[in-house]
């Protein structure tokens, strides 16, 4: 059951990427911005600990 849900999710993501490249690009950009913000926050935290 769990494996089937994973395959359905993968299929949906592939379908989304093929049918809506602009939406997919926006999604990837959102994820990338989140990752950058996360690392920036971690760097600020560590900097505040060390100073």
C-alpha cells in the first residue's frame, strides 16, 4: 500500500512537470528559496553563538 502511494505521488509529480512547466519552475524556485533561507538562518544562529 505504501509503495503504491509513493508510485502514485511520483507519477503525479512527473505529470505536473510535463503538463505545467511554469508551475513546476515556480515550485522548484519556492523550494530553492526555502533551502537558502534555512541555511541563512542557520548561519545567523551559529554566528550569534560564536560572537
